[in-house]
C-alpha cells in the first residue's frame, strides 16, 4: 500500500473509532481521547515516509511544543465559555493558539528542558481552567457528524503532508497540533448543550495532552536512532501509559 492509500485509510479509521468511543462515554472522555495525537501522529508518520526521519524528528519537536499552544486554546475558550457565544469563544481560543505558536517556534531549548516547559504549562493550564460539575446529557449528534470529521481530518493530513517541504519541519509540526477535534467537539457541545459540556471536553483534552507531549518527545528522541517502526512503537507505548494516568485523574475529579 502506497503513502496516499495509507493516508486515505488510516486517518479516517482512527478518527472514526475515537469519535464513536466519545459518543458512548461523554464529552470529557471524548476530549481526553482527542488529546491522543490522532491527527498529528499520522502526519508525523507520513512525514517520516515522505520526507525522511530527520525531517520527522524536527516536526516531532514542533508538535511536542505545540501542546503548550493547545493549552492556551483550552484555557481561553474555557474562561470565555460561560460569558460569550460559542463562536466567539472558539475564535478567541484559536487566536490564542496562533499567538502562542509565534514565541514557541522561536524557542531554542534542547529536548528535555523543552519537555519540562511544556509539561509545566499543562499543569498550570489545568489549575486555571474552570470546572464544570455536571449537566444534562448531550443531545444526539446529527447523522453527518462523524462523516464530516473523517473528511475534514483526512483533508488536513493530506494538506499538511503536501505542504510540509515548503513550511519546514518546525512549522509543520506546530500547525499539525491545532486541536481541530477538540475545537469541533467543544464548539458543537457548547452550541447544542451549553458551556458545561464544552468545558468538560476541554478539561479532558488538557489531561490528554500529557500523552500527546510524551508521544512526540519519545518520537523526536528515537526516530533517527532506531528507525520509524521502533520509534513509533515506543512513542505509542509511552502515550498509552500517560493516557491511562490521565484517565485515572479524570475519574478521580469526576467522583470529587
């Protein structure tokens, strides 16, 4: 199977599976699930195939850094969710993400200090993110919801991998981290069910970003040393362990 066929099969399969799981277990879990690098992970894989492991390693550093920009998106959207229309909160969060990418792209830290900075940013974001103690069960989503997610995500993967050489590894990695599915889930939840479910989506996403950052840290560390298969296997294993820890924290908070 060639690279294009993989992009057309793997990406929608991953997004479709996590979307169905999110429908079953609620907005917080759906946000936690999309914290996993379901869009940027396939982008990194195809970059490694198309552009080589050195390019993929540079993009992985950019993607890891982008977790901090995603935290800015979550915090600003969450802080505005109860006071502004969902479209305004979504726009503000997107602008916060864009503004955060500028200084993040200019950072020249080595890999370990950069990871520590990203993790510290996520911890601070969780503490200042508003809480929501519950709310009504979300309304059934429209029938076109999941097909639209599949089409949009596949299109973004194709676009980013197609423009990667022109954008360069760092900017490609950062742009691949825009929380597209978190934005879609939060925006739809906010529009249909109010700010509470949207906040739960975003808190779940913040918890999932620890696994996101860990995935790309391991990938950047190993892909040039061990090759694509071993590096992705180690990165996925790391992300799964961190996701399990994040799920434990989310359930503890829910009980509290």
